[in-house]
C-alpha cells in the first residue's frame, strides 16, 4: 500500500507560524492576558475544516472518501444506495477523541421533530428537487419509524436517545449503524441482520481518526445521495448543508448535471461563503475515454456557465475506482486497469507522462491529485484564512492589553525611591506585589483542583465507554457471523441441500472477537493514557511557568493491564446443528426442516453457544480497564498533590516575606529591594520591546489587509449568485 | 399552409377513432441509454449513440423499404445530414428527426425516442407523443436506476400505458458481477414494481452493439428478450394486422356496406373509386423525386379528397373494418405528418401509401371482387 498524499500543508504552515508567534509572548504572570493567548492557541489548534461530499445516489461518494482519506474500505459501499446516515469522519481533531466513534440514536422528541423537519431546508428541496414532496416524506418517515419499532421489538424503547460508543470503528460496525441494509422484496429488513440494524434510528455517526493525510483537522462527511426515492435520505442531506465549509459534489459522468445535479448546485449556491468543487466520477466506465471525457467536460462547462453563470466552479474529471486500485490493490489489478489502449490514449490526451510507472499514471488519471490540490487551496483560502484573521485581530487587542499591563508594572519598578520619606511607599508597593503574587498562586491551585476533577470524570467515563464499546463490538461481530451463516444456509437450501445437520467451525469467529476486543481495549487504554499525559503536561506547564517543574516522568509506567488476553472461549469451536424436526407424530412424514426453521435454529444455537464466551470476554476487559482506571486516578491525585504542595510552600514563603516587611525594615533591605526592582525593570523593558516586535510581525503577516479581490473567487461567485 | 385547402378536418368527421401506427415510445432521462435500447432491440445501429448531448427533439423511426434520415432545423431553416447531428446539435434548433428503415417484424409500428428535458420535464411535443403511445419502454441506467426525478415523471403517465410498460435497466455491464445485478434487480422490483410489471436488464455497451448480429451476443445482451416482449405486446394489439390494407383473406362486402350506408349507390361508389384511381395513377406516373415537397402536397390533397369521397359509403359500425383501416391509416399518416410540418417525409410515406392502395385496389379489380358493373 502506498502513502496517501496530504491535503492542507500550506494551511498547517500558516497556522503554525501564528502559533509560534503567540507562544513566544506567553505571560503566565498575567492570567487574564495569558488566558486570551491560551484561548487563541486552542482556537488555532481546533481550527478545522468541514468538507461534505454530496451528490446523487450512486455517484461514488463513499468510495471517493475512502480513497481521498486513506481509510481504504472503512465506509461501507454497495451496489444499491447504501449510505443512510451522515457519517462524519473526524481526522486529527485535538479536542476530540483520537480514535473510535459514537453513534447518536434519535430520542423520542427528535424523532417527532423529524416528522416536521427543518422548514427552510424542506422548502428549498421542494422548490428545486423534482419529486420532493413533503407529504410523501412524512409518510416515509412514519413508515421508517414503524419498521424500526417492529424490527427492534422490545429493544426499541430502550435504544431511543442512547449513544453507542466504540473504541474502534470497523466497517462491520459502520454497516450496522449507517447502511441502508438489505431488504427482501417485501421491503422488510431481516430482523437479525447486521447491516442497517440501527440505521433507521441513528441520528448521527461520528468517527474519530488519526490525522491521516490531512495536515489540519478535517471533518469529512459522507452523505446519503440525493434523488433517492426514499425522501428521508434527501432530507437528511439537504439539512446538513449549512454545517459545511467546502462541498465536493460527486457526479457520475454518465448522467452528469442532470436535473437533480442542477437542483443540488442551486441549493448549494444559496449558501454563501462556501466553495464547491465538482468531481465528475466514474470516467473508468466510459468506452472511448480520450474522446468522450473531454467532450463531456466541455459540455458541462458550457452548461454551468449558462445556467450557474456567476459561480466559479472547479470541475475535475476522474475515477475514485482507479484511485482505489492505485492505492490499495495489487500490481496485477493496477496493470489490468492501466493496460488498455483507451487508457493510454486518455493519458496522452490529458498530458500524463507515459514514462511514469503504471500506478502513478493511474493516480494521475484518477483526478484525485487534482482534487487534493483544489481542496488544499480552498482550505487555505477559506476557513483557515478566516480563522487566522479572527485570531490575529483578537491577538492584537490582547497584545495591546498586555502592553498596557507591562508598562504599568514597569512604571512601578522604575520610580526611584530612595528618600526616607518614601519608605512607607516602598513597603506598600512591595507588599502589594507580593499579595498579587499570592493571589495568582491561589487561583492556580484552584485551577489545578478543577482540572483534576475534570480529568477524573473523563477517566471514569472512558472506563465506561470501553466496557460498553467492547460489548457493542462483540455484538456487531457476532451478528455479522450469524448473517453469514444464515445466508450460507439459505443458499444451501436453494441448491437442494439434503444434509440433516449443519456444521460450523467457530474458530475464525473466536479469533475475530478476541482481536476486536483486544483492539477495542487498546484504543480505550491509549485514550486513557492520553488523558493522564495531558493532565500531567498541563499541570506541569502551569506550575513550572511560575514555580518549578514537577516530576511527571514515569507517570505512565507500570500501570496495570498494559494489554489484556481476552479469553473468548465458546463452549466448543465445532458446532453441529441438527436440521431435523423434533420427533412429533408427523415425524416420519417430514423429517427435514424447512429453510426458515433451520435458519432460525442455527441463529439461536450460535448465540447460545457463544453466550458464555461473550460474558467472559467482556468481564476480562472491563475488570482490566477498571483496575487501570483506579490506578490512574490515584496517580493523577499524586501529581496534583505535588503541585499543590509546591504552591502552598511558595505562598507560605511569600507570606513570611510580607511579615518581615511589616515587622521592620533597614537601609540594607531597602537597597536590596531597589536593586531587585532595577533588575525587574530591565526585564520588563525587554518584555515590552519583544512585545512590540511581535505586534509588528502580527500586523505584517496576519492582520487582514485592505481587501484583495482575488482572495476568494468561489466565495464571491456564490455571493454574486445569491443576488 | 397545406391544411388550408381542407374544409373539414378528416379526423373529426370520422365517427370512430382513426386507425394508426402502433406507437412504441422509448423514454427516459438524458443519457439513460435510450438510443442504445433501440439499437439492441432493432439489432442495428439505427440511432447514433451520443454521450452528453441533450436537448434533441424526439426521434421517430418509421418502417420503410428504404433507409433514410431526415433532420429538419427551424433555426436556421434547413435540412441536416445524419453526421451533422452531433456536431451542430448544440447550436442548431433541430425541430424534427425522422429515420426510416426496414423493420421486418414491425411493419405497422413506429418507434419514438423521447427525452426528459433539462428541467426534468417532458416538452409539449414529448407529451403529445406519449399521449399516443401504445407501449412504453422507460430506460434507466443500471447504476443508480430508479431515482426520485424519474418517479416524478412516470407517476404522471396514464395507468393503461403503465400496465404494459417495460422498465429497461441499461448498462447492466457496468455492474461488476452477477450478484450485484441481482441486488439491483431486487431493489428495482421493490421500488419500481408498483409502476412496472416488466423489468428487463440490458447490456448496451458499445461492444455488444457492434456485435449485435451475433445471436449469442444479442441473446446475452437482453435485446432478444426485449424484442420478444415488445413483439408479443404489439401482436396482442387490436391495431396489429388490421391496419394492413386489404389482406388476401379480406373480402370487402361493398354491397352490404353501401346498402347500410344508404347514401350512394354501389355503382356510384365504384365509379368514384375508379375515377380516383385514374387520377392518382396519373399523378404517380409523373412522380418526380421522392422528396419533392410540391409533389407531396399534391399527393396529400388527392388522398384526402379520395378519402373524403369514400367516407359516406362506409358505415363505421357495420362496414368492413378494412375500408376504414385503409382510409384511417392514410389520413392519419398525412394528418400527423403535415401537422408536424414534415413535408419531405410525407412525400415518402404518402407515395408508398398511395402506391400500396392502388395496388390493392387494382388487385381487387383484377380478382373480380370489385366490379364496375
């Protein structure tokens, strides 16, 4: 497998340089200003971009995301419309978990509200999407809710409003929550099936991932296709438009810019300040590539110009399928995809160097590099640029405040006090300085307390999430296995199976469950370690800025249960299931079971056989995480105590100093104080100078200059359209 | 123009609906593979397949012994060659496209290709064609077959038309394996089954169409299945067979017809026929180039006069259907063609019809079934 090229490098560079500037001016001595600086850094760290991939059903949105983000086959794809819930993939967000995911299920209220819908979005969809009819939609929502009620039975009430956590998200799990699910001809979803089991009641899917190819935090949303006869999906997608910065509109080249595509573009153009990239997908399915692809692009450009005049779209032709092959498939598949005469002619036409390796030619022809560049440009020009501008202007006023404070202090220190009559003033000023310092330290101590409380809560929550996540993961894996066995059994029946028993070897299932439990545990453990480390660094950072460093090394060492050995032991790994009816009075007449009865029996037996294993597995993991969490809590308490002790010591020392001052003072002490004041004054002057330089740099590089018309072409375009 | 000569529209003068072509309409959204469906159905590349061209007017394919393609543009007013179609389509306002070609099994059928326009609607002209349709083939591309925008059109179509309509799922070759195809078919029968009783998958790839004359390729593409289905619907139709002019088994009972009509005597009828025959023959002997508009106009007027003259003799309720069929067909040909201002095409059709009519009458006279005494 190849490394997926990155997106957003320039944005990262810009953000980092502003962060560096801020960090060079941090002043823990002035908590109010420092809080503003800290906030600015946090804001920049959290500066993220929301990209939505939208388009008609079967335009290849999920595949495009799988290739673009390097998630390979994480998002489930299918030949029928499959994505039923908006799936937000969060890459490298510092303020979010670094792995796993959460599925939010509808609450009773929300479900009721879904019937009414977002009025504005619904009106827009009715205006533009041919066939979008609110009465039909309402009926479909009711049907969907009724079906979910039926499918989930007694579970239904229990599930509403819940959040399902997973420490590790797999394709199987996503399929359970966000996929439409296979339906038989009557439209009934198989009751025990894995795919789509919860999609009807899932409101949102959040998946947290490492930064992957994204240099700045990105949320990439996969949306259900529009122009779906199941209007619920159209509505889900059209409701989501406002929460997005950049749209990638995926089109199928076969029927590009048809009425539904134009409707979508018109709806998007109503959202000003957002840019749109159009990816004309599936060119791999065109017969005469070199001729037809440029021809279609030309037609599309003409059409966009005549119908969407004002908007400046970036139009890219490509194939997510080729990208998928180039990045994830083997040499043989790459050769097969890039070997045809049509492919070569196309490469020649679009100017791909014929000397490149087949894989690189495939990537070049796939249009994905072009898409990455287009996205990088739009990220830098759009949301990142405005985040930088916002931070810079807030920073400018914070720096102004800081300058004022510094100058004040400088003035205090600079006043030459040598006269005998000045002694009370010197005492007063020195006392005030010490009291301010004590107050700052006392505030810090409180802050450390509340930080510990927060971390404790998070650690405990994490422990619960791990336990729940493991139960959920095992259930998903088991359901998947049961699905597989049921369809194999059904196939065997259709092809005339005459055997009277059904044997299954659960060794592979056992291994899979053990692996997944372990992976889930480890993700949860990493999350916990991260929380501890963050607590320690924050505590140390705050204390060492004003006092001394605290020993936080070895904090994570020898915590119990670095890993676990999930013992998933079903009663037996080889299960034979008799497919013979129970001996009744008609036994001799009909000994073999009917298909449905057999499937039912197999499903029940698998679950029964696995039950004890599941219990043991969950128990092992939850005990381990509980013990580790317990130890972690006592360790963070120790760290905080050490920090607090330091602070209390310092406060006591300062108090003593004040006492000494009050008790009496001689000339020598005065001289000493004055020398110290002079040193502090010098330091202050240096601070003021550095601050002035930083302010200049800020103004030069980051503060918005008078408007530059080339700033955001696409944005101004969509605004023009808006009029 | 041409209709100005007529005092009374022939169709309204008739008491029963005119007999006419069996109209097969192939419709769908742009690029849904309509032309390809026609090509695999008729086993020849009748309509050139175009990618990304939209906004063409409906295309009409009529049976004829000769191949022809007639494209009229209204702005600028001129005729185009078939090869011009895809180069100039976007700049030229094409008003009509009529293709004639031998259609062995479909002697009395007309095929129409109708496209949903850019606004997701059917143009007035398309609606007119769909209103006269006897059989509908709705094309949808396999990958995302059956979308909301399609439903919004199909649900407005009349139920009798949908009763026999076929949903043709095109480009089944894009689906990478048979399992996928089965899944798509299952979804379609669930989602589109309420509108269509028949759903067929077709492989309309360029490769298939290039080798469509190969029986295995044709069967594999699904083209044969589609043709069999269309043919059986066509043969079930009351129009089939009856629109033929005097078939050998027909013995028109003219005397009975005249008596029941009671307006003209038998002698008067036959005399009128024979005089018409003479006039027509003279016209046709001096027949100039087949697509001469002037000539077409003359033939048209003569035929209308002929048909009008015969009308009073035939009681629609009692007379032999064959008479009505012949006149109805002639009138419909001409009426339809002229109302769409396709004079050039009328020349071909009307000439064919006139010759056929004369032949039939001649042979009747020759067989002694029609006597002048």
